[in-house]
C-alpha cells in the first residue's frame, strides 16, 4: 500500500484536509496504539507477527496468569522492558512531540506502555494502560523501586506481596483518573488524531465515537483500515513514521499562514 494513500484516493488532498483541521483546532487529542511503535522495533499485538499470535494473553497479561506463574509473567515483562529501553522513538513519535508544541491545547492519550512518547518529548500524556517503567505491590499497592533482587525472578514487597508491573491487565479496570481525563478531553476536542490502533480494545476504543458525537474532526493514520476507519473524516494510509512528519510539516505551513 502506498505510504500516503488516503481513503478518498488523493494523498495530498487528505493531508491538506487533516492538516487544516489540526491547524484550526483549539483543543486537540491524539490517541495512539501499538502501531506507532512498530517502526521502533516493538511488536504490535494483533498484526500477523504480533504478541498475541505467539503468546496467550490470558497467561501473560492477567491477574490469574500472574498468580499461576509469577516467574513466567515477571520475566516476560522484564524482557519487554529491556526491549522498550533499547528501542528509540521513531519519526512518528517525534512528529507528535513537535505537534504538541504547535497547538494551543493538546493531549496525547496512549494505550502503549513503552514510554516512547515521553522519551520523544511529549509532556501532555495520559497512559491508559500504564507504563513498563512503573511497578507496584500486587497486595498492598505500594509503588516499588527496582533493587538487585529484581534480576532473580519476581521480587516481593516488604509486606510479602509479589511485585507486579503497573500495567492494566485483561479484566482489570483502567486507572479512573486517566480514563476520566481522556473521556472529558475527547468530548471537548475539535480534532482527534488516531494513530496505529486496531480500535477494538475498550474502553479506549470508544474514544473516537465520543469525539465523533461531539462534532470533532477525526483523522486516522494506519497501514490498514481499522475498527475506527468507518467513522473518521480522513484516513491516511501508511506507516506512522512516514505519514506523521509530513502531516505535521503541513500543519506548520497552515499555521505560518
Ligand atoms: N504505522 C501505523 N499503524 C500501524 C503500523 C505502522 N507502522 N504497523 C501496524 N499498524 C497498525 C495495525 O494495522 C493495527 O491497526 O497498528 C494497529 C495495532 O493494533 P493492535 O496490535 O491491536 O494494538 P493496539 O490497538 O494498540 O491494542 C490495544 O490491546 O492487548 C491490548 O493492552 C494492549 O494496548 C493494547 C491494546
């Protein structure tokens, strides 16, 4: 698929419509998923080479899975953390960090836990599913800092509870404050830019509909159509690392008048 081939068949026209909407937007929300980190070498979940094609999500990303095999789950997250730290933000991450500096009110809502948006320079970030760099006690909930016991298998809190990643597992509620903030800002935004998500995992997947119902202009960047594509105003087909830099440059041109 061409790198910039919008649904209405004209890449330049799609980029212009999307960039104009962003430049005119007084409140902008960006929603990202695993696709934006694919070009940094971090696998997505549901692509043909995705994480859930190799592992059973219930075994690795659930309370039951953790309690039934703490060492397996702990080691898997330590591997994912090592991979995330070795990865570099790509040009798509950097474009979104640039976009934050250009627009009056901006919020980046991410489903990703890889910490790459923060490393790319975004500051107004809401992490719906947590962060691979944060850990807490499974029992008492106390935040936990790494010590040399971490390399020897799942460590324990002073209370005796197992330490777990501060990441939302299947069947667990999202952090209330983050979800409420994302919902509120999506309801108030003029433009919602959706990048690299299959749009099927709720409640994040409901945010585009919330924005749509509030009259926002919806833009999607994805290599393939997703569950969200039917309700967006402009679909920019292509890799985030290729499409976003050009989109943000066009926003700058509109803002420069
Ligand atoms: N650029 C843009 N989009 C891409 C790229 C790319 N280079 N590569 C893949 N994609 C798209 C895919 O087409 C797909 O639509 O990224 C999306 C990835 O979808 P998923 O793997 O389902 O990831 P995501 O939507 O983030 O999953 C949501 O599910 O398992 C849970 O907690 C996990 O946060 C995750 C949630």
